[in-house]
C-alpha cells in the first residue's frame, strides 16, 4: 500500500471512530444508552480490526510493539462494558496515527521539496534551433538552454557570459550566486536571472541532483537505531502496564481499574516521538546543505567523539591558486599571467586550468594560442599573438631557455607550493607561485566542533608530512598522519574507535574505504568523487567544510529532543497508570489524559524543525603551541 492510500485509510478509520463517538453521545444524552453502547461498539470495531491486522503483520516481521497495549485497552473496555472509554481510545489512537502521518509529512517537507523539483525535460540547441528532449537523452557536450525559473537538469559548465542561479534548495544559501563563463553549474539549482546556456558534462543519471534524489529516497526509508531501541523499550513498558493493571484488579477486585490503567497507557510517546524528531532533523539538515542518508547516521552523528579529516579537497580547497607572481626581468605581473593563461587554455592539467581561471577572474581577455605542443607532466610550448611562450615546471622551462639566455635563479617556494615558470621569446620572464589553500573558515569550524564535544581531531593525508604540517599550522590538531595509503587510512579509523564513535571526512576515491569504515563517513559531494559519495553516510551538498558544524549541531539537538519527548511522555504515562490503579481516574478520564500527553509529545518532537544552528564568525584560529599535534609520516597508528 503506497503512502497516499495509507494516509487515506488512516483518515477513514479516524472518521468512523469520530462519527461513532459523536453519534453515541447524541443517543446517550437522548436517554437511549442501549443504542449509544451499540453505536460506540460499532465505531470501535474498525479501529480495533485495523490495529489487530497491523499487530499480526508486526509479529510476522519479528517485531513486538506498544500497539498491543492499545488493542488490550480497547478489548478490555468492550468486554467490561466500558464502551464509551473504548470509543474514546479508538478516536485517540486513530487520531494519534493520523497525527503521526501529518507530523512526519511536515518534517519531510524539505526533502519533498528536493524530490518535487526534479525536471522531466530539457531544452537542447540542435542545428540552429531548439528542441525539448527527455532528461535521459542528454549527453555530455550537449548545449542546453536554461530559461528563467528553470531547474538546471544536469551538471555542466556555463556557456554564456554569466548566469545567476539560486541554490537554496540544495545548499541553504539564500542569495543567488553569479557564475562566470566556464564555471560549474550544479544540477538542481534554479535560474534566478536571464536565460543562459549550459554545456552538459554528465548524463542526468550521473549528475549531482540525481544522486541527491537517490540519497533522499534511501533516507526516507531508513530506521534509526534509536527507533529500534524504542521498540525494545516497548516490551518493558508493556510488561509494566500489564503488571500495574493486573495488580489493580487483583488487590481491589475491580476490573474497571485495570481497564483505566490500560487506556491511559497508549503508546504514542515511544512510537511517535523518536521518528518524528529524527526525521525533522534530517529535513532541517538538508535545508543547510547537509544530506544525511537516514535517521541511523543522524543518531550516530550526534554521538561522534573523534573527527578524522582528509587534506586535499577537504580541509584544503583541492584546487591550486596563485599565491604570488614573481617577475624575472621587469615584465608586468598581469602580462606574465596573460601569456601563461593564454597558452594554458590548450591544457587540461589542473594547474593549467587554475591559471586560466585566475586570469579570467581578473578580467583578462585571453587570445587563442597557436602551434601548441604539450609535454604531459612537464609543460606547454606554443605561440600567443605571434610571440613564443613556454609554460611549465621550472626545470622544463629553464632547460629550453638556458642555451639562449643562460641560467636563471629559481624562485624560492614553501612546502606544498607549485612553481610555474613562464618564458617569452626565449627569456625567463617570471614565476607563478601556486598552492592549495586552507578552506575559508576551517579553523573556526574546528573550534566550533570542539565546543560541540568533539574530543579528538586528526588529519589523515597521503601527502608529505612537511606539506601537511605547513597547511595545518595554527589549527591545533590532536594528530597528523601523513603519507598514508587508503588501507592505512582505514586502519587509522579502526584504531581511533577506542576513543569513541569516529567521523571521517573526505572527497576522493582513495577516501571511500575509510569513509565506509568510519561510524559516520562524510563526503564533499558538491564536486567530490562518486565513489566517496556512495560510501559516505553524509554528503555536504555545498562545497564548504564549515557546513559540517551545523550538521552535527542539528543531529545532537534532534536526538536530545527525541530523548526528552520519550522520557517526559513515558514518565507522565506511568504516573497516570498509577493514579488509575488507585481509582483516581476513570477509563474515559484516563484516555483523555493520555491524548493530552500524546499531543504534547508530538509537538515537542516537532521542535526539531525549528533548530537553528550557530553560524560561526569568520575569525582567525589561534596559533597552536609547539607539540600540540603528533606528526607521523607514512605510518599507521
């Protein structure tokens, strides 16, 4: 039975129970108690029958829950002639299940927004015209028109001069983002400006948004360990309920007291509080660009004590950027960048693409190079506006100009930097010093995580120790493991579990095994490898490491609200059962009291929808003292 039919069925059962209760009350006050009892009985039977079927199905799956208490209370009330109490319980229980569906539907609102935005067709340029095609027909290289208000259907690059896109449904960023020509356009974002073109880089099924939809569907079908724990608690609560009811009947000889105990013990605090709070947490996290693959990872995320970070593409941006431009013979820095970027347009090497991006960011107009020859891993040779240009490693360029101009001293560089030499017309004109910078806000994010209770923060990288040490200087890490292979990262994760649940954050294929081994694996999903996103429990939809803090804060707040709801609901229910056992509550009063408790518990659980994580100020982290982090090169812990 699909969700829509299930909701309609629950609504029908509730309506029958409500009609039976109201009609019975009308006959009762008209002096026809005999007819009232029949009407109340008739109104209870559908709810009791539906509940009995659900209980049998649960037992068939090997699950025993608190639905049995509700069935016992209605059955006992009918047997002992308390048909009004049975009718009230039927209304309250069917109303509770209806309220559960409504609450979970409200909690899933953010995720439903993601699913409902999936485009079905795209507009493609073809032979000088436009054609509408199904998403599955889009191929890499196709040029697509994105009209104002349209959702970008596949991952691609902007093929127009500029584009304004709204990524709020994916990342929580409220303001539209301006994308320049050649910038990456994420599928699922909305065109918030004039129409623009996108060149597809992936098929629809492999694009970011399609992956997000798959993850959302998995998350919606999940069940948290805490929910399973609630099922186990239900056995204890069932035993306590039956014991109190039997004792009340045994010591007083009044079966009505046992009925009152049973009707006050409806199971909503345990059945509803946990899933509503946790699903609300999933929804809230998705709003902030943190997609958690189910309530189980959300709950585990709330108990994390150790964080392990990959370096390249995770703690750092993963894309080299120009730190400085050093002129060797007086040429202007912009001219050096212009010559290097123009020639590098012919190369797909990440460093070359970073040089081109830097030049475009400065507004330089790049001429098309000619007579280009690329030497993989070394450099590029060609002509730019009639002038001979060489760009590449310092040794590669120097070896080609040395015989013409003599030796040139190399520019000093720090650990982890890349030196790009540039020669024009046989003369070394300068160097571009490039490095992979630390992500903005990384230090502040780590400080915030420590305040949230993360006791140990370590860096795990396959890079050299001197590079890792330079990049992480001032972060105050508890450990640094350098030169690690993928299997050594897995061993690090397993070893750190002795300190408590471990979270691993990475973005590459080499991180996938460690992400799968961790209690919670987090992938930088905005441009990370598909393998890491599939292996991870959490995907950061926006390419910002500082989203990790709000994700953990939401997870902990959701779990705390779930526990509060359970403790308060069960505590009040037990007090009500004791009062009923001593004769202070009739069956009808007990049912009404329990419904008040149930509504309060559900409303409390829905507080998770209003969680607002702290947005840290972008302050600079304090320098770490010497010896604050232990550094291990190429060794497993």
